[in-house]
C-alpha cells in the first residue's frame, strides 16, 4: 500500500501536485471560514453532566435563557472630571442604557470572508443597570452579546457596540470602560496584532534561513514550508468539515493545536525525505531524480507511516477522557495526522520526482561526499563510549525531572492581555471599589424538585448563609426566572474569580454552604467562572490519570508490532518517558519554583503529551529505523549505529531546531500560560531531538547491539564479525569510514 502510493506519486507527479493544490486551497478556505461554526466557546459545555457547574449551566439555559455562546460584558460609566456621580448622572446613564438596549448593532462587512460564508452577528444587545460603586465613582451596566467570541464577525460587532456606547455617553461628559471575556479577547488581539505579525515573519524567516544554511538551496528551503502549508490547510479543513457534518463541537483551541502538530510532523517527514534523497544522489550521482525518489520514498515512507500511525493511536486514547475538550481533540488530531501522512506519501515524493537534482540548486554538495563533521564524530563517540553517553543523558534528564517534586497545576486564566489591556484596566478599576468578582459573579441556581415553582421567601436563609462565608464580598437578592420554576443568587467574591483562591472557595465553603442551607425540596447548583474551572480541574486530573497510562500501553503495543522486538520498544518508551518527565520538571523549576507562579498551566501536561511525546516518538522511530537498516549490513553493530547517527543526526537536529524556533516565539507572548507553553515545548523538542534521539537511543542500541531486536530477526548475523555485539576491541572495531574521519562507503538501502 505504501509503495503503491509513493509509486503512483512518482509516476504521475504533476497530477498529484495539481490535486493537492486544488484540495489544499479549497479545504483550507473552508476550514478558515467555517471554523467558528464548528467550535464551542463555552468551557462548561465540555464538562460531563455529573459536575455541578454543568448542571448549573443547564438550569441557566432552561430557565433564564442563557446559551453557551452568551458573552457577558460589564460596562463602566464614570464622569470624565473624576467627580462622584450625581443622582441626575445616574438617571441619564440608565436612560442611555435603555436606548442602547433597543438599538440594532450592525455587524461591519468584512472583506476577508465572502458574504456566502460569513455568519451575520448583527443583534440588539441586552443592556441593563447593575449597581453604583459605594463611593459613587462609577455606575456599572450589565450587557450581553451572543456568538462565538473567537469569531471575527462577533468581535467586529462588539467594537461597533463599544463605539455606539462611547458616543452615547461622551456627549454628557461621561467616559466608559468595558470588561469581560469578550472584551479581553478583542483588546488582547488588537494589542498583539503587530507583535503576532512580526513574530510570525521572524519565525518563517528563521526556518527558511535554517534550511538554506543546511541545504544551500532555495527550493529545499521553501518547498517544505509550502508543502506543509498546503497539506496542513487541507487537514484542518477536513477536520472542520467533518465536525460540521457529524455535529461534533470542537474547542476553540483545537484548530490552533492541530496546525502546530502538523507543522511539526510535516516538516519532520519532509526533512527526513530530503536528507535521505540528498544522500542517495551523492552515493549514485548518475541516477535520475525519479529513480532516487522512488528508492527513498519506499524506504522512508515505511518509517514515516509507522511514526504517524503511532501518533494516531496515541491521540485516539483521548477518546476515553471525560472532559469533552480532550475527547474531541483526540479524533481531530488523529484525522489531521492521517491527512499529513497521505501528503507525506504522495505530495512530497512527487515534488522530489519533479525537482530531482534541481532540488539542491545552486549547491554543489551533490558532486562530492561531505567531510566528517559533528554528526560523524558523535557517531564515533557513540560507538566507543555508549555507556558514558547513556549515563550522562540519563543524569541530565533525571536532574530536570526532579522538578516534578511538589508540582501543582495552575488553573488561573490571568486574561489574554496580561493585565495591560483596556479591559484589564477597567476590571482593576472596578475591583478597587467593589468586590473583585463583581464583573464576573458566581451564581447559585435553585430549582424545586419535580419541576414545581420556587418560593422566593424560602431563599432568605440560603442567601444569609452565603453572605456569612468568608471570601464572599456581597450577595445579590434572589431573582426568579420568568416561569417561576428557578431562582438565581449572584455572589460577588472578594477574590478574583480567575484565581486559585476563588476556585478553592467555590468548590469548598460555598458549595458546602449551599448543600447545608438549601430549602427542603429543592436542588441547588453553583455556576460561574470559578465553579467551572474548579470542576474542570477535577475532570482534568482524573482524565490525565487514565489517559497517560492507556496511551503509554497502546504506544508500547504498537511499537512491539512495528519493531517485532521486546527490547527496542522498551528502550524507546523509557527514553520518551524520561523526556516528558524532564520537560515538565524543567517547566516546574522555572515557572513554579523560580518565578513563583502558583504552578504550571493545567493544559501543559497535555500539550507536552501532544508535542514532546508524539514528536519524540516520531524522531525515535525514524532514527531506530535507520539503525535497523544499518544493522542489516554485515559488520559490527556499533559501526552500524555510528553510520546511523552520522546520517540521521543532521535531519533530526534540523527538525528539532525548526520546531524549537516556532514554539520559542510563544515565549514572548504577554499571556503567562502561552509563555509556559512556548518555553516548555521548545525545550521538550530540543531534548527529544538532541538528547533522546541523537544520543540516548543510539547509545542504548550500541550497548545492546543486535540483541536490541530480540526475539525478532530484523538484522542478519554479521559475516566475520561475530564479536561485534560483545565488545569494541580490535577484532570488532569499525573502520574509520564507519565512525567518522572519512567518506561513508556507498551502499544500497534496503527497500
């Protein structure tokens, strides 16, 4: 099947390239325009029904008209001269709010999205007076806009509403401020637009420059980026269209995570093909480009398929998670990786067949064998001192993994703008005069058993008990739903609802008080940001305890089947596990212990699982496949490892550097969680490439020799070198060309 795909691509390269160009552009366009219809903006909607905040969300939807795409906003109105508000000011503010609540807000027309695909977010916002600060420095209005907060259409509608409100109050000498999740998102996006553009251009330029330095060719520098962009766009579009057709709702972060995963594995696969293609042309200067592409694609395609299917199976284990974001992420990534695999077996070989020797123009590197470099010297060291390298790399990884001691998960959101946006400044101004949770209340929903009416006079005891909870700054009077079958009590916490203290308060004292004082014959559930993330933290911790062991067992089983060996999968699993622990431990060292953060971001273990474990397994499989191929040749096993390191280390190192640069750009983001993701993933990929795949795995292979493949028979016995696996003495020593210092003798890859 693999050779059939690569063979067809090489026989009909222009057809394959044209097909991918059409599919890539079409699916990429559909993915970008329809992605906001396939995503679910509410975190609470991904929680299983047994969690308290999920039940609260259901009550809010059923009885109070709330929907998962409702975006609450808090509008602050104050005098421009800084004087306290007068009674006349309050009446004027309320009158203008009433006018705004009846005013239709037209969504501005976007030139980026055709009208056929754009969702119209024009609407009449809900707007009502909320409260006045005790010092009368400002009055708050509560507002709501409906839609996906990540959708540029809704963001444009919010900007239009914001300008209408500012103009309405400005004429009366009043200023306005806006805060809430939607305001945070828009302000952060506007503030970071230039930074994001510059960072993106720098990353693309750095990746292209790195390819130019490695291959001395413009085509070899640009084609991998172009091919990965085309296939990645097709993969993302496939996921989005499949989600719409099946009714599965994606998390807003899923498309972005898919893009990064695909860039990682796509560049990896193309680089391995390119390096092997160049090696093949050097060894056989008279061979045509198509013949070389056929030989290389057949051999490397098998290894790429094994690596990709391992990633697919690993992510499929997320399907056992209870948290909906994880459960839909696994199949989405699996589908996208399969599309990238198809592109790696068809589009990339087709490009090699078309370009041939011109792929490396104007470099003259194909005319001569390269001199022994760092990779050759490292291969020789691996062959001579494998035990030393195993101990050194294990010690380094173990030292970093020590940071796992006392590690904590941080569920704080911190706001996307890092506290420097207009929305964050408005929230801070409110918090100076009112409880910190005023703009984002925690809500207790009360319903009667069997769907009967709720008597508001019976809720006084619950409200008084909640007011006595330490950490609750204020309790609003109970509000009945229109049908009278539910009531809500808003709690304004004295701590920021997005911080850990709020989650501890809600999941402990608040819920305990609700359970103890709710009226007989009623049910009560606690909702709001703090309650949702308290439940998410519990769900995530439970899922990670299940997903990681299941994924590890499945990866081990797949490696057993692929490698037909017991020791080789064990060596790969141990190395990847050490890399994951070292990366997470290093993140805890830096952010939790050194910088004093409450812990590492709660998404970090999963993100590292996505990138470090997946790409680490990728690198290891590709390196191990080359070790196995070299061991199939007669001669000492350690000499085979030395040759494998010499040929694969440059490709792995280049791929690792490319991805580290990509993720490293996130480390300058103002969001604390994004900075953690950027630092940890960049470090994890560097460890996977430079420590695990280039040093630890080859050193273990050199120590174990051909017994690495026991009980399989992947490597035939050597001819005349039977002591090779037992020692490194004169009788078993490699020749100079096998461990560096000379040209690697030509050989025919097994295909």
